[in-house]
């Protein structure tokens, strides 16, 4: 370090400094070699702890931690959670809606439509009966209102569709956009491909923890048919449900939900990315002007970073193209320089957390290529709190057989790959 003056890598202050985990300890960070010492000041660390709390307790990450990282860093204490309802997938690959009560995950009362059968599940018999009765009341009339929230924030807008019973099914009649939703109606939520096998999650109808019955489906054209079939089947479910046994969720997997992803989560992700960059390229390089923007976006209270949670579609592609076979119980993180010209690279941070949550952040729009010459991978074993840094070749060789083959072929034909000369046999 010599006579270099110590400066906070984020705000340039001269301290006092506190230890900063390159990757959050609560998500599997490693104390051995992955701490930033005399690098981040106490004041910045204080700001970061607020973001991290949002990320680790109030986002989809919170649920992933509870389900997949049961003991936390200091064994015995389970991670805390403050999220709203989220979806989990049970050991049969079945998506079920859940809410939480403290750190306890509770299964919401629901019907799950699988092929030609309807399954019920709930925390207990009483809540299932209450739900089925409310649903029957809703479906008693010939006419039914289906409500979709069109906006998340203000101004709130809702699309209300009117359906009418016609023969076996409900038939769509009219729709309108309104500012206040009707009191009686069924809420609709459209899902993408939610489960691990990339099949659409089964359609389900459930009672939200804060009230309101929701139909969640991937098939917007089948709403009338689904509701018709539920109406016809409901009496037999109601009479038979006394014998239903409550489902226990065994080893559930987390499904994506972006409902509780806040601006603080975006900042926490960007901060993790920048910490990794500092760890990789050194403190001095990290003071480069190219990183000024991301640092100020992270620290500025009023600034918004771009949304960091990848949509399902992009996540699938990123997983396939950049990560392929991520080893079990590991997050996979990547610092990725993308050539934008001979003299400039864009530096991205891309990660798949808990095997299923894709995130990303731009760390520099335009940086000198020397700042980060090659991609750097990190595997974070979140059960053992162990981080491993890997070069692109090390990662590719161990976990990305398809790309390895592409590289061999590219080498055979052009003697280079992606503009970077290298010899893939020479490793
Ligand atoms: Zn600072």
C-alpha cells in the first residue's frame, strides 16, 4: 500500500473505515479473503446495510434464504423474512401460493388445476372451508367481474371484464378501464413460465392473505373456461373437502416473483457488483472516473438504478449462455466486460442467485479495456460461506461444456474467439 492515502472507495472520505463483505455474509459471503478492509467507510456501510436489509428480508431473496439456506451464517438462527405472499414449488414440482407469518411460511388456501383434476391445499381445514365458501358466493351469479390491476403504482388503473355464464362456461362480454376496482369480483394475475422445468405453472385460484380471491394463470384465453369448470366442480369439492388432508410442503423451491423488489434491492445488487470489481481490479483502478456514475447512483438517496431483476425470458437465456451448469448450492456471479469499441468496454455484473434468481447491473457504461480485461466468475457456496474466483476458462472448462465445444470449433476455424486471441487447448 506504501504511502497511499486511505480513501473510501465509494464516497472518497478518509474514514473511519469498517470491514465490508465483498458479498453479503447473510447470503453466503466468505470472511476468508473476501473482506474489503480500509476500503469502505462506516457511513457508506451504514447506508449499505439498509439496502441489504431490503434485499435479504423483503424481496424474493428473503424467501430463497429461508428455504434454501436454512441455518444462516451463525448456525441456529434462521434468516428473517418480511415479504408478502410469494409462490413456492413443492417437491412434486407443484406451484403453490404462500404467505408468511414471521419467519414461518404458510400455504394460502387454494385450488390448483392440473390437467383434468382440481387439488386443494391450505394451512388447515378451516381456512380451506372459508375460502371455498367465499369462492362459491362469488360464482353463484350468472354474471362475474374479472379484475386486473394494470398499474402497480399511482395512478392506479384496473381493467374490469364482465363474464356471463353460457352453458358450461363463462363467456366474455365487455371490458372497461376504471380507477377504482369493484368490491365483488375475482382478481386475475397472468404468469409466465414459472417452474423449474420451464413448463407453465398450473393455474390456481387462491385467497390472498390480505383478502381477495385471485385467479393466476398463464392462459388469458381460457379464463371463462377455467371459471366454468371451477363453478361446476366446486360443490363436490366442498362436500368432499372434510376429508382433505393438509399438504405439507417438502423441500420447496423458490419461484420468481418481482412483487417485493424495491429500488433498494437494485442498489444492493449494484453494490455487490462493484465490491466484486474492487476485489478483482484493486482499489486504485476502482477510483477510475468510469465508475463515478454507479457509485453516485448507489449512494444518492433520490437516484433510481435500472431494474436489476431479470425477467424470466432473459434469465433463461443468461443462464444458458453465460452460466450453464451452476453447481448446486452456489450463487454464480460474473463481471463481464463487453467491447463497445476498440478503446471502450461496458462492464456488467450478472448473477444467478440461489439457482433461480437472475440479477444484473451496469457498473460502467464506458471504461478503458485495461480496467477489466477478461470476464471473472465467482461461485459463492451459500451453505459453506465459501467464495471461489474463476477465470472464464476455468469456469467454462468445469461448468459450460457447450461453450467449451464452441470455443474449440472457433479456434479451429479462426484462431480467435470473441475478438480475444487465446488457445483453448493451452489450459
Ligand atoms: Zn464512504
